C-alpha cells in the first residue's frame, strides 16, 4: 500500500512498513498469559548490539532499536533513536508511523498528528493511520476538532477497517461488531477481533471515556498474537492503567 520514490526503496525496505503490512492473521501467537517482557528485553539487547553509528544502514539500525524499545513499553526512550535516524536520513520521516505512536505515548500530540499527516502522503489508504491522527488531534485539542479534521483513508479492505473509519465521526460499534462476527475463518476472526478492540479502545480514549477505553484495550492486549500492533496494544493498555491511577501529591 506504500508508494516510495524509486531511489529510496533500498533505504526504507527494513523499516518503512505501513500499518497495513503488520496485520497478518498468521502472525506469531503465544498464550494470553505469557509474560512478554523477556521477549522484549532480548529484542532490545539485540538491536543495541547491532548499532553501528558510522556504517551504511545506521539509520535503519536506529529505527530497529527504537521499534524494540517502543514495543517493550519504553516509548520515551525510543524517541531519541527515531529522531537520530531522521537526522541521518531525513527522507525516511514520513514512513515512520511508529514514531508517531511513540510521540502519542510521550504526550507530544501535536507532533504525533503532524507525523500521521506526513505518513498519509506516502500511505493514503491506511485507516489505522487516520485513527491515530484522530486520537492525537482529540488529545491536542478536543473531539470536535478531531472529527472535523478526519483524514480520508479510502480502499482499506481489511476487516473491520472501513467500519472503524465510519465510526470515527461518531456513532456506536454495531457495524464493527457485525463485520467481525460475520467472519468464519478462526485466524481471520481472531485478527479482526483484535483490531476491533484496539481501535474501539482508541476511539473511547479520544472521546474521553476512560473505563470503556481500558475495557477494550485490555481485551486487545490479551491477544495471543505477538506482531507489532499487538505489542502496541499491550503498551497502550499499560498507558491507560497508569493514566487512571491517582496522582501522588
């Protein structure tokens, strides 16, 4: 779904993946009760050991480390590595939707919104990008502003993405649930159920409904899948739980 300038293809092949590319229903799975921390620590250590500051591919190695940190719940630590990669290779910035997600978790909502706007220029059909842009705008300003500035994302055929896009302006989850329930294939249904829960949780968070957001995001985080967005859901659920705790005086 991404379009790239021909000359940049080799530069971006390691890390310039759209959200669309990370939604395979056959992604690795583990039982829901598995503690993912060891997996993330190994990924972080491996990415750290691969850093080579002055060698070809240094920017992509910075992105690999940033991704491992973000997936491991260390969004604040991931951001400097994304930004180092962008300094080394400025053309990669619009492709780094992951950086936008990290900016959201860090509370840099305006920066996140701008990143998702840039990503749309290279990946115009991705509903997930529109949803994260919607979330950042709602947090930066308010839900009415987010609904006025919805990014178009036509032609995303993944279930239930078109229904999620239709839900962003308002309404309820009926069409999303109907689309998920209509799927017969077990693995496809598991994947659709995960994305429905993730984005219903995100929408509820944007609409300032913390209990509903946590309910959906917790269910998304319990998926046995271990792909990128499954890890993001687990980070998001922890983020919502931390946000709901009373502030220490």
